[in-house]
C-alpha cells in the first residue's frame, strides 16, 4: 500500500510538469518562497537518492546535483534532464528495495546521523509525506502559471 501511494505521488509530480516550458518550470511561487517546479523535481531526485540509497541500502553516494538540496537552478539544466535524473533515482531505489520487507531496517551510511537504524516502512512513509507536501507546492505553481492539472 505504501509503495502504491508513493507511485501515485510520483505520477502526480510528473503530471504537474507536463506541457510546461523552461521559463514556466523556473517560476517561483511567491516571495519569499523560492522552490520552482524544476527545483521540486531536482529536490525529489535528491530525496529519492538519500532515503533509498543511504537508507536502507547503506550506500555512500554523491548527490545528483551540485546543490545538495536540489533546489538550486542551473541555467544549463532543463526539465527533461532533471526528470531523467529523478527517474533514474526512482529506478535505483526500486532496485534496492526489491525483496525487502517493511520491517527490514538499514543504517545511514555517511554524515550524521550515520549509524542510525531506520526501517523500510518509515522510509516509505517519509517519502509519501515528502511527495504529498511538494505536490501541494506544485499545485500552487501550476495555478500561478494559470493552469490546473487535478490529481
């Protein structure tokens, strides 16, 4: 159930990005908020990497973007590239979770809180929460652009 909810939220994020041009995905919601839709996609690629590769797999892997939060916008990186990185992070997470049970645990590999034990169920719940929050932000961004997408 958790994995299906997470997949729903992933699909919702992708829906929010559909049909937008480069200027639109870089539009910030309103001062003082800064995360543009492109930044949300990048951030969620980082979240996928962090929570599935560091925990429960225990891997030490570099962030997919120079800005570790993912929110920083590189003028050379467009939406398609960010979506490709995001999809690759999702695929890697699925690969690492294959065969694991919700009660299985892993430990953070690098930087604090290194060594802390975290369960697969908790990781999935965290990602559902993270996507739900940011999909709400994506709704606001789409409304600012003058469109709504539902979901």
